């Protein structure tokens, strides 16, 4: 261990002393050594490419953990295999000595900053270890501690998504931080709601506008700068809505060449929309329903608290578009499942029966749509067959392609950005993806509202002209649910 740490340190000193001027020496001294924990590589298998000119160290303990978790069809296993392949791609055919000294990490482009990758052997003969070595987390911290003790002038930073591990590392005097590369916002309040609420009359605040009639549509062309600076106070993107207190609703169709084009709607007409017998209860639901039913919108994100109507709106629209409009051949319903439930093959029954415990919300909402039928149970089975609703385990969606399908992803707040990408890219020609989630109910370890794949996707797709995102307000299921949401 000490010899390996010495190699890492010597590499830095030799490189710095070879510099011909003080500025390059200063830059070299500022380089850091990032020690990557297993959960970071699972969260983002390509994470080792994202540390610019700095050194990246992967402890042998981390490789052993990846090896133990790589088998199976779960998301975690797939991400472990992807991380192992990326490490192997960087190390290539390097000799053991070259690996000790550090292999350059290719980042693309001749001028791109280039760091190095090193595998750190576990310390066997520690003179002092701050933590007992019975846990893998402790072993990693002890290894970093040993390097830091031997070379106190070097800067070692442990990168982990495990909050408790970060606390333990800091208690041992080791710098530690979360992995933020795919975290696009620092506060979920920065996420687009999908609409702007303007007090009073929107038109009383507009000083200049050009209006034209295109078929049945009324379009308004406004100055982008004036709209953002004088009325809304923040940037606008396609498929956002402007709602005032006088019944005006404007949908942002394009933002081009300094001009924002709005399509004119009346709130009352949006509230009259209907999908499979379901009508919206408020203007936010009406906006969401229009996004869901629009064939030109290929991906829709609905977020909101429990009882806001995310699932029932999405399901009603999905059935309407599949059964009545014939826009899709089938509905694929899936959701993130707890780690212990990922191996569905061990459960008895068909795939639908195996997924039933995790997709109960879908069945509950199909039932809610048919409560007033003479034979609700018969209607539910009829709808499932007519709409060709298929319940799929998310682990088995990887590698497949779904044509002319509506893919409904429930509980998507529990997916990482990498997992979200793996699912959305399964959408083939003529398909639509609907993501549902509540960022206040994340059950996946190491994920937070700002690092969730749902947050990442909402932010990434906000400029996409064929995408839409709506944050729904809570519509209580009952007085009990309303009270619980507020006070528990």
C-alpha cells in the first residue's frame, strides 16, 4: 500500500518538477486524487470519465463489490457490468506497473483535460487504521487514510453517494463529497412546473403583440425579451403554458429568433377535455391532459404529490389513445421496484401476476375509471384486453424496442439518470413515453430529489419541442389523505 501510494505521489512530484514555469507547477499542485466508491459507479457507470485532469483511484474493494453484484437481470447488475466494461476499456492491455502509475483516461479531443486511472490495492499491513476493517466501507476509508497520512500535502477526496460513509470519512479527517456530475439543479424548486400563473389579466401586461389566425388556431407572437423580463421573470420553453386569472391560457409553441409564439386557448374549453370518461378537476390537470393527448408530444413528465391525479390522468389518456384513437397498439406499464423485488423470476405466475404487487396503482386506477359500470370487474378485464395493457418488469425492458406503444413508467423518481436513459431509449417509431413520479417519495438508496433520474430528465427535455412537463397540485383523495399529507 505504501509503495503504491509512493508511486502515486512520485508521479505527481516528478511531473511538477519537470515543468518549466511556475504556472504549470501551480496547476499540477492543484490536481486532486478522487477515490471512487462503488455506488458512484453503479449510479453512473461512466463516472470515471468525468473528473477532468484529476487522478481517479478505484480501490480493489470496489472492484470486488462490483464483481459480487454483476450477476442477474436487475438494473444494479446491468450497471455494474457497464462500469466494469468502462474500467476495462480504459485500462486496456496496460501492464501492472502502468496501472500502478496511472493510465490516461481518454476524454475526446486533443485539448481535452486528461486525468489518469489507478486501481488501489487493499492495505494489508496498516500501522494505524481509524476504523475496524470488517466492513467494505471502512476498508476503503482506511486505505484513503493511509495514503493521506503518508503524504499529507497531497489532496485525496472520497466520492460516494452514501451519506453515512461521507460522515465517517470526515470524522477520520478525509475530504468527501457526493457525485454531482449529472445533477443539473441544486434545488428542485428550479425545475420547470410546465406553466406560469400570471395575476390579473395577461394582456394588461403585454405592450406589443402580433396576432394571426391559422386555420382554427389563434397565434400570438411576442418579444421573447419583454415576455421574460417584464412579465414572467424566467426563461420560457416549448410546451409551457401561461395561465391568467381571466380565463386565458397560452401554450408556448416555439421560441425562435427572439420571438415567442403562443397558441390561444380558453380555460373553460380545456376543462371540457375528456379521456375515457375522465375530465380534469383543475387547470393543471387540463394542461397535463392536453399534453398527454397531443400526438406531437412524444414524452410527458407528470410530477406531483399523492392524490394529484398523475396516474389516473395518464392511464385514461393512454386507454383513450389506444382504444378509441388507435394511435398505439399497446400500453406498456412498468415501474421501478425495490432491490429485493428485482428478481421477478423467483415469483410464481405470469409476468403480469409477478408485477401485480408493484403495479397495484395501475390496477386501482383502471378500477376507479369503471366504478360506475354495471359490472366493474368485467369492464376492467375488457379494457385490459382491448387496450392490450402489458405489465413489464423494468429489468426486462433493457435491450428491447417497442414500436407504436405507449410506455407508462410509474414511480420514476426512483430511477437514476443512467437507468432513465436506458428505458426511454427503448421507445421505437410511433411510441410515446409518460413518466410519473413524486420527488418527495424517493425510496432508492443514494438518490435524492436533485439527483433523481426524473429530475435529470425533466431538466434535459425542457427544450425539446416534442416534450412536455407538468407539475400537478394535490387534489386530496379524501379529507383523511389531505390531513395526512399536511401534518404527517
